[in-house]
């Protein structure tokens, strides 16, 4: 019994590769040392690209010892390029230890 060749799948547009279809809601996680400036800096950077960021879009959680903070920011992005630009700027900022 011969195997039938599976039909080739249509290629996805660039913006759908990686399981995302744009525009979409996306949660950006940012980690850094706890300070008064950390959250302000991260929000200013994101608002530069998404000026209509909702006030309730951010959740902050301190580490067990309080030395670090984890921010979860829910954003509405229109394209992969927009999301990539935000990540590049976040990771280039010295107060950001990691962005996921």
C-alpha cells in the first residue's frame, strides 16, 4: 500500500508565522530590579509605541525577596514589526534584565 503524498499546506503570511495572527492581544513580560523608576521606564517605553495603553494593562509582581519585579503588560499590537520594535527597545534598556 503506497503512501499518498500529503497536500502541501498553504504558506502563512509572515505576520502569522509563530502562531500569531495580527492584530492581536499579547502579554509582554518584563523583569528588572525593583525601583521606583523601573515600572515608569518600562511603561514610558511601551507607550511610545502604544500611546493608548489601558491603565489596567499592567500587572506587577515582586520576587520572593522583593529585589526584583516582574511586569506583565497586555498590549494590542498591529504587526510583528511593531512587537519586535518594542522588544528591541525593552532589551536595550539597562534597567530591563529580561523581556519575554
